[in-house]
C-alpha cells in the first residue's frame, strides 16, 4: 500500500531541486501534486517529467509564491482540480548573500517577503481549507541549518529560517485541535541545481566539513519530508527535523574548507 494513495499535495518552489524531488516522491507513492514555481519553463518541465512517469497526477501553477494572488490560485487549483487539499510543503525560498554593513533595503524586503510572508500566508490559506474540510492535514515548512547556526553574509536569510522554526512551534496552538500537524525541515548542504551554480566544487567543499563526508541529496531531504507528511508521524508536530549529516552538531567553520 502506497502511503499517500489519493492524497492531494501542494508544493511551492517545486520546479527543481528539493521541491521537485518531494513532488515526484509523493506522486510515486500515490499522491496528486500541484507544483508551483516562479519560472514558467521550469514549472512546465517539472510537470511534464512527472506526467511521463505518472500521467494525470500533476498540474502546475506559475507565479511568485509570496503573492497572495498566487497563493489563492494554488489553493483553488487543488480544490477545483482534485477536490481537496491534504498536504502542503512551503518550500519556496530566497537566498540573497550580502555583507551586513552593505545589505540593502531591497535585498532585505525580498528575503522577508519570499521566506516569511509567502510561508505565513500559504499556511494560513491552506489551513483554512483543511479546517473547512474537517479532514485534518499535514504541513511541512522548509527552514535550514542556517536557522540554527551563523554563516557568513547570510544574516537576513538566517533570521527568516529561524523564524520559520518558531512559526511551526507557535501554530501548534491553532492547528493541533483540527488534526493538522505542522513541522519544519532544516536541510544542511544539499546538492541542487542552485547550489552547484553558486559553487562548482560544492560537494568537495562541503564534504570536508560534514561528519559523514558527503553532502545531502535532494532525495535525502524528500525522505524526511515524506516521513513528516505520512500518517506514521501523526503525533509529531511543532518540531524541526535537521537533515545535515551532522554538520550542525560539530559546527565546522565553512572557511576551513577553503583554508580560511
């Protein structure tokens, strides 16, 4: 029996990387998925890839997941296309590096809007739909190990990722009575299309710092997400699951890998 047979899931930032892997993994286990990405071509390629493997199981909604109009469209697409909404993964995020003394208001606003505003209102709208349906639900937020530890030139980003963990804790008060769980995943260094663009030697760089001597794959993060979304995790809520190969336990300085 597939764990998510007939369930309907919504994943933001799911055109590629971690979000896509979560979407494909859910479909593989019987779910229907609404895939969101701000890039039209990336979103369509994602649904086409899934459709080749599992026809009729995915649809895309293109747009910035921090915009209320896009969030409303996402919820509406789930309800009108598949008739319900069971699972939500707030995966869309923005990483803007910048020296603290030179960080601009525009950079700050963009980081807060995508990482916090988008996550907050997606959860609000999705939870309302779940409450109205009366069937409960599962929500997973995407934080980062940088919400636990300091990292160079990512102060604003790290602030948002710490706030997301607190959001999950706080919302237990509002959601638990409706049989809606809300948890957070904090990935460490993970090989994705984006991280490989940022650092061509990304794996070699991070493998020196991680106790397991390897970076995470997108499937590693997807496995954690599916665990928290599954019925087996029904009594887990308000928690943060760190998936980082042990990096945050030892706190190796990222500059050490470059001889800093």
